[in-house]
């Protein structure tokens, strides 16, 4: 592969199949866009822990490389012809010893699916050297995980200012639907908007005690301090905030609170 960075006055990195002394990580980069492939390959080859970096311009080329040798980590674009990055990651999950997976894409809407299938990080292009180093550290820390088992569990990835923050159910006070988005109100006082249907979180976090109280609200039972009825209006108090409870959900909310021993 032609190296595009030499013209900028930087020393050319070692070839992808030449391991450097003292380094041990082997990486595979998969992207059908040559500039993005060159950029990510360059950044990885400049990292002290990376022994070798191989590049593939398509999922089929990546699979051929994976059959020939083992990689510690694979950096995947999402949108590619024939087989996309999500589909390729699913294939990797069936390997006896799959590499850690990091997605690198210009599209934030695939983050939830990526973490659902066990990705250890999700980077938005353009990728900074610092952000890539963090992703590499996360990938290498996954070496003790069982193949195909997501380390992030039911955490939700939030991307802000080029950084991915994983939010666990225990960090959420309530969820509010806003059109095609949800706003997560966190225990630290922050609120983050995420493109995701509230029904997805309702199903995903049911095991963590989250219940639907209204078509626009999802809350963990443990965060409800009070349940009140005023005429035909029902509401619950969560972290000092009163949230409406629809008539459709009122009985279920009341029953859940009674079982939990809450005031009503």
C-alpha cells in the first residue's frame, strides 16, 4: 500500500508485516476508503505497543488475512460494500479466539448495535491520536473476556467531544423520550441526548428495574421516592422531580412500588 504521509516530511513507518522490537500488538485495519485506511494505519504504526499493522480494503480481504494469521485487535469501518462492519464483527464472534473489535466510522447511529455485539470501543472519524490510544488500551484489556461476550453489558455508549462514555443503568435517574431520541438524566446531574427509541431501553433495562410510567418516561423503581394521585392525575417523584404517570401504566407502577416497599 502506498504511504501517503511521507510527503508531509514524516519518516515512513515500518511495513505492516515487519514487527518492531519491544512491541507486541498485531492490528488489522479494514476500510474501503483509502485516505481513512492510510490515516488510521499511520497512527497505529506510530504507537510503541503496536508491532505490526495490516490493512484490508474490504471485508473479504480482511477475512483472508484473518485466515492466514491471528490479530489482537481489528479496527472496522461500518459502511462497506458486500459485508458491512457490523456483519463482519458478527462473523468474528464465531471465531475460537476472536480479535478485540473497535469500530471506526463517520456515523454515530451504529454505536448501540456495535456495543451490543461486543465491540470494546466506537470511534468517530476523524480520529485523534489520543482517542485511538485509549481505544487500543480498551481493546487490549479485553484479553481476559470470554469470546463473543460483551464487556460493556447493558451500558449505553454516549459520544461527546470525540470521546465515548459508557453509561450503566445504575447511573440513570430517568429516561425521557424526545421524538426519535431519548434524553438520559444521570445521577451526576448531567443529561445526554441519544438517538434511540425509548422502547429499546425499556426492553434492555427491564432486568435492572426500569419500568415505563408514561409513553415518554422510563424510570428505575429504585429511584422513585413517592407516588401520588390527584383526581385523575398520577405522578411519581424522582430525584426531586415530579414525572407524569399515564393511566395505562398507573396500576403497574403502584404494584411495583408496593412490592418494593415504597411510599404511595
